[in-house]
C-alpha cells in the first residue's frame, strides 16, 4: 500500500543574502507555509479533529462510523465505536467542544447513567482509520504523535485511564504520576499484549492544561493506517461523576524531564504467499532490545505449533528484514495460518497479525477465491500466484454499481482478510486488479 508521509512541521533556516524584494517575499512565503504545520509543542505537525459527521450507524452505538474531515490537508479520519466494556457504558458526545482544545479529539464517555458503583471499571474503544479526503480509501501515515492530556480524576473516588493499541513508543514526565500497564487482547483463544494503558490519579488537576505534564503521555505511531484508542474509568467508591471527557491531541509536547520508552519491536510489514508447494513468509521490523521471533503455524486457526526460531539481527539503527519458507505440499487441502511470536530480551512477547495461505488454490492466472460466501464479518480473498507480492487493488461494489470499499496492498499476501462488519446485508461484487489483469466475483453479505 502506498505510504503517505505526514508533514513534520519542522523548519530549518540558514543565512540567506537576498538579492531583491521579490526574493525576500518568496522566502517569507515558503517559511510561513512550512511553519503553518508547526504545533506549539516540540514535535511535528498537528492533526485537527473538528466537526465530525456520522458516516453510518446511529449516534453512540457500536459500529457507528464518524468522519473527521481534513484532519491534515487531503486526508480524513474515520472513527468507529469499536466496542465497550458492557452495555452500561455510553457515549455522551463524540467530540466535546465546550472545554479543552479545539483541534483535539475529545470524546465524553459515561457509565451507569453517570452514577458509577464502587469497583466499577468501564471503557470504550475507538478505531481510527486514515483515508483520502471524501473517500473510504485507506492510506498509511509514516509517523505521528498522539498526546493524552489531563488523565486525572474527580478529586475523590474516580480515576481515568487511556489506552493505545499499536504504538511504537511513548514519553512520560520523569516524575509522572501515571501508572503504566500492558493491554492484552484474546486472539484465536490466545491472550497477547497489544498496547499500553496509562492510569491517572483520583486527584483532580484544574482545567485541561498542557503544562500538567505529570498527567500526560505522548505516544508515537509509525507506518499506521488503522489503530485503536481506549478511554475508560475506575470507581474506587460509589460516585456520581462517571461522565468523563478525554482530550487526545495529535501532536508532541515538551516535557521538563522526558522519559522516553521505545517498545521492543514494531512490525512494518508481514506477508505470506504460496509458491511451488512452499509457504513463503517475509517480514520487516524495527527492533530495540529485542531477542527473537518464533514462527507458529495452525491448520484450524486455533491451535498453533512452533515451526522455527529466528534471532534478531541486533542492528537497532535500521529496519531488519527476514524470510522463512517451508514445504506444505504434505498438508491436506484447506487453510494454513501463520503468525509471529515476537519476544524481547526480558522474555515479554506479543503476536503479529495472522497471515493465511490457501492450499490447492485455483490454477487460472486471473481467478480469485472468496470465502465464506455468504459472509457475515470477515471475507477472505485468495489471489492468483502471479499476483502475490504485487500491488493489488481490492474494490467492492453494490448492486447498483457504486463502489463502497477500496483496499490497496502494495505487497499482497496470497490470502487477505477484508472486514465487512460495517456493510449492510445484500449482494455485492468484489473486483480485484493487479496491473492490467482483473478478476470479479459476486458475494452475499448476510446479517
């Protein structure tokens, strides 16, 4: 998939001896254009989250999709309510504007009608996807910063927390009073570490102030198309102040004594394909204090076994690339699932996304296979051998010919999984294009 660099907003100057007034004006124009991206903090440019509109769904419900237009020139952000801790958790507003910062994403979330019982713990997840402006075409941002401001409490019995999935590093104040912990998810029956959670105190910090760095955290993301933010709260006793506003500002800020933490590994790419009876896996990652990978395989998507171990290169200044192949001609017809277990030097580990290979796929050079069909939420698409590791465009059309989804992968795996949970039931056409070749198949989206 094409990568779209995010403007970093930094300007570098040097001594220039102007020859005339036109040159001076030209230089001033360029400097102003560059500086217009700069934020008030020490980092790069700012993403602006303002004036959301509902793209699909009903306000506050799981699966509802909101569009924040022009978060940076030429690009929008789609924000979906991905899930919540339980039905008592509710959205007050997707973006509160009466306090905080105009450019920040500021959801307000409550629990149990605003009155939380003792020991209550609640959260809501927001999935964010960057897309081309006024389209649903996803894009990748090279890097960006996201700062959670004023993670505190109500001054008595409630404390807030914020979690981030898929981050590469984060910065806290040296004397931060936030408590850091791992976020885990259960994937295919396995609990894995996928993010970081930052818990604030019950004490209340006056106003939403970027000078309150002891209750702030700045996270960093690299090569990101979609990621998830979790906002939540904990009641240490019964309280009527469970409706909490969270200020998430997409920029870096200065810390008095910054404490930077880089996570051991950030997976930049991971693909799998089938060639001549062999499964071929390739991946690229940036590594810090990282030990090794364990390649795991499954034939049912649930029970995995170790295939081999690959040790890290130890070169932390550059991205590392790896490959693995094995003969799968003896595996019975069906699907083979692969994932990477990524282990740091302290023994902590997390899992990669799962890559799927379909055995005995069709031989036609331009045939694709879609399954299950009918489909409820996840559609798997297997492409021809000649398309693997090439640029493939995945388009989905409604029965009246309107394109409703597009996904582009610059290095396609043999089998890709497309999320269709947000698509209404009906009959659709899937069209794949690679170079001058294309293939079409009809699918049915069920309830």
